[in-house]
C-alpha cells in the first residue's frame, strides 16, 4: 500500500472516530440537560405542593373559626375572595378560594342505610330530587336511575331505566359498575352516553360526599334549593341570593321547610338540609416563575371546628 493511500485510510479512521465521539458527547450532554430539567420540574412541583399546603393551613384557620358557629354562611371569612399573595423571599405567588361542597347536591345520597335490611337501599326522595335537578339543566332524567344503580350494592337494575352488569358489559370496552359510593363527580362520565357536555353543565351543582351529608341552605345555589324542595318550582332560582345573603343565612331552615302549600309534608326535606357545613373545596393557583399550577384540595372540618384536615388533593383537575 502506498504512503498516500495509508494517509487516506488514517484520515478516514480519524473522521469516523471524531463522528462517534461527537455523537457520544451530544448524547451525554442531552441526557445531562434532560436530567437537570427533570430535577428542576420535580423541585418546582414539590414547591408548588408545599405552597398549596400552606394555603390549606391558612384556609383551615378561617374554616375552623366558621365551624364553631351555628351557621356556615357566605359572609364569613372563608368565603371572601383574596388577592394574590407572595410567599416572602421565595418568588412564589399563590391565590386561593374556598367553596362549600355541602352547598351542592350530594350524589351519594341516592342511597340510604336501612337498619331492617342491614344494607344500603335506594332513597326515592333523593332520586326524585336528582331527576328534578337534571331536568332543570336539560339533561335526561334517566341518568338518576343509572347513577343509583351505579352506587347501590344490589345487582337488579331499576325498572324505570337503570342498568347493571349487562348494560356495562355491552359497552366498548366492556366494564362493570362498582356498586359502591363514588369518589368524584367525574364518575358520571362512565354512565353510557352521559358525555362531556352534560358533565360540564351538572358539575357545578353536585359533589361526592358521605351519603348522609346534608345540604347547607346558606350556601346552596338557587337551582339546587329548588330541586331539593322537590316541588318543581323556581322559587329560589329567580332570586338574587348573593344580595339576600349579605346579612347572613338565606333561606333559613325554618322558612325553607315550612309547609307550602299548607298541609304539605316536608319531613323528607327537613331531614336532608341544615345550616352548617363540614366539607369544602380549596382551589389554589400557584405561580413559580413562568410555571402555573392549580391544586384542588377537599377539606373536612370536624364538628365544632376542632380540626381541619385534607381528604383529597389533585393537580390541574377538580
């Protein structure tokens, strides 16, 4: 082999080695950069969580103060809007708002405990209330029976249009109803044909709480108040409740449950409503640099306001 050819081969080998070294160096640099970004994202997410927990602690102070009172109303400190707040020396901004979940219709109240059967059974009054709420939002009332079958422990579908295993196993993909309490209102989307549009209309008025949780009249919307009366009227939906509640609770339980028309029995309504709350949802928006996070926290205030504890947390979604 001539010296010129040997020099050509050596140059080619050098070029190949340089190309390999460049590729390896680029891969190492990329992996290090991605590791640094993952570490930064993890640190930022953890900082956002800690900021959200700080907001929970602040909300707890106001909620525990309200919990010691006979009424939970929208003029108390917990319900007042707050401006953005910077955590000192961190560059982290938070803005939080609290909503009373007991002012919504409780989806799990479609069943009640029966001591004679030692089991949960359907609650006809609450099922009818839910039908009324659905109809007022132009949603098919059949979903009241479907949700009742989704929750109740038996395997017999409601005669008026419910569904059990046979219905859900025919879906694509097939699945089974849990036959127990729901943990979040988004489980409504599992009902056949319910759809996102219906969920967006209904979501502001419903919650998933313990089945015996009562409706707080002082914070409920007019739509829910009318549905809970089960009289198919618009007595409260047409009123400016914000103005009516500027001085305290409205409507009060004695007025809300008064027989109208005279002689009408309101025992079922009376047992389902009160003027206090124990369940709240805290929405905390956290800004760290250019990154925004939203933390949703479900808070439970023990009776008499002794202690507040978070029951559920989720980032970015209610």
